[in-house]
């Protein structure tokens, strides 16, 4: 029986909303806490089929997962997440972390900004697909050789460079802002990237818009089509005239 037929048998509501985005926020006040004692049968079947190790129900992540699964077609923003942990007496520094990390262990969740929900029909996340049977294509000796090469390069280009050789540059090459917040200390190896990348810190960089365009035209962007669509939709939503 395929997953859509399973949905139809086990949960007609899920079947009706299959392949649709969640459109309304969950109402935490009306939530029955007894629903947090069990997971939907079709989800357990799905998890068993793909050997997914999901969070235990006696944890904050498990309670959040259970709440999401038992409220299909509804999304969670930070407001609902805060209300949920308060109602359930869950101790956490950041409530939304309980709701937006489920792709890490294998199930696909929303990619809508600020809205968290489980996608239906249940689908494996790309992280699960990437990690399954992930092995280094070579012997342990070859693997260690490659690691040592990387370590050696980092040591030579960053660790062993004397302080006097480090340079001060702009984080954003397209900006004329000379405030300390837009300046960054870097070893000489980073100089070749300075006109093409924006540095978030000494090591972390993202391409400037011009570089982004050049990479796209050269078919060198590492983004998936789904990520580019998400980026395009978000940029189109920005009000850049204010």
C-alpha cells in the first residue's frame, strides 16, 4: 500500500491536505495534552519503514514532534512554540528549536520562513538521504591522508602566520563603512577573496551579488532548485524602498 493510500485509510484529514501547505496557526489553548501521549499510527509505520530514530516522547523535542503530528494542516510560529512549552512545563532556552530541527533526524518539514510544520504525505528529508550509507570512498589510510592534508593547509595558511602579517579589511567590499563592525582581521590567504565575497567573520564568507551572478552563469552555485526558489520568494517579499 503506498503512502497516499495509507493516509486515506489511517487519517482522512491528512489525506485531504496531502501536498498542501499548512494554512492556519495551531491553537495551543484548545490543545488536548493527552494527544501528546501517542504518535499517529501512519507516522510510526513510516518511521519503521525507513528505520528513523525520532525523539522520545518524554523529551521536549519528542513532545513538540507529537504536537506537530497530531495537528496536521496547522503551522507553528515562535508565538505558538512559546505558548506550548509554557503549557506543557517544558524547560528550554529557545522554544522554536524544539519544532524546527526535525529534518536533522530524517523527516521533511516546512521551508516556509517562520512557519514550522511536518510535510504530508510524510517524506524523507534531504539530510537523511545524504547521511544514509554515507562513507568515504577509499580506505581508512586514504581518508586519514586527506584529513592530514587539510589540517596541514589550515595550519600553514592560518595558524602559523605571524600576527604582523595579518591584515585589516572590509567585511563587505561594496561598502564604504569604516566602522569597526564592518572591519575584519584576516591572514594574507584571504586577500584573493576580498573583492568577491562578504565576510561574516574571519573565516565565514558569502558571495557578493555580482559573484553570485557569475557563479550562477558558470553553473557553479551549490544551491538546490528548492533553495533558489526559497531565496527568490524571500527577496521578492522584501520592501527595499523603506
